[in-house]
């Protein structure tokens, strides 16, 4: 403290000059509009740069929350897209009073296997998040798999890279449909079987889900035709499908619930009993 007092005493003339200079500068800025505008512009430039730097730093540390918000927004957009797609059907009855058939949830993949013949993924959502068995799982690029089992906070997903997986899929440009399977070889390709000989096929044609089950809505992207062969004995094609998804690099996913599943299954069971 004594050193500070000694410094002020030694430099009292300079400090007095500095104080008077600042006061005169303030009076000049206040009394002249030109000087005032220049000062404000300079101050805005300096403070803007500081705030921009602070915002960049805070934005970096908030990337996780921002990704969560974007995932939630995409969930809502996908819900609108799939529910609105029902209107393209000529038999669709327009009634805004009816509840939308699909509900979407977001989740993250916390474990992923793709090198086995029977691959599963683990997500960070479970029963407490209303996730149940047989819900569909997709990403922003296309199909991932089907919920197999759930605990309170987690769930396992039967991957499309599983030799026991069976999903109804079709050609996008026609209504010819078959079964999407996996031969256990490459994680980049799945196989679409039981497509009839009369179906027009070309390399590069898009494959989508057919909507012929209660799990996935029609139109979820799967991949494109890489090549195909015709089984002469059965008159059906076996198609290699190049997946849109990189199944070795998945983080954010969407879970699809068809809220009409129970009603559909009960109706089918009653028909079978009859």
C-alpha cells in the first residue's frame, strides 16, 4: 500500500495531467456530434470483437446442447414429413381431427457392432423414455434397425446388418416389394430378395421401406441398387443394395413409434383366427 502511495506522489504531475486530459476529451466528445459518433463507432468495434470472441467460445462449449436441439427439430420435421406423406395416397381421408400415426424420439448410439454376423446396437433410451420392442430406428440418411430389447434406461437395436433381420422394402419407382436381408459379408451392402422377374431394375435405382409392416412408414431410404442377379429357378431377383448409411459411423438416431400398431396387430390376429 505504501508503494502505491509513493508512486502517486512521485508521478502526481503526470497523473493530474492524464486526469485533466481524459476530462477534456470527454467534454469534447459530448459537445461535438462528429467526435461522439467516431467514439461510439470505435467502441462498438472493440466491444463487438470481444463479444464475438466470447460468443465463439461459448458456442464451442455448447455444441452438445445445440446438437440436441437440432436433433429435436429434425425429429419434428420427420414426423411432419411422414405423417404428411399419407396424403399422397389417393385413398387418404383428410381429417385433421385424427391423431398422426407416427411418433418420433431421439437417441444416441453408445455401442455399435458391424463385424459380426448378428450385429446389435445399444442406444441411451429405454422404457423410461417410452421406448418399446419393435419400434423402428432410422438416422438422417435412412434405416438402421428395429428395437429388440429395452431396460429402464437403455435399448438394444437389431441392426439391418444382422442375418436374422427381415424388413419389407421396395423399389422407389414402382410398387414391387421384397424382403431386405443381410448375407453377413460387407457392412456397406444388404440384399433385397423376392423381387419378381417382371420388375424393371437398373443400377442406381433407389430402395425404400414399403410401409407393409407396422414398424416403418413407407419411404424411409435404404440405399441404391449396386448389382442384381436373377434366380432362373424361382424367377426372382436377388439385389445388392448399397446402403445410404455408413453403418460403421452412427451417432444420432430417430426412433419411430406407430401408435396404431396394437390395433393393426389385433385386427390381423382376429382375421387369422377367423
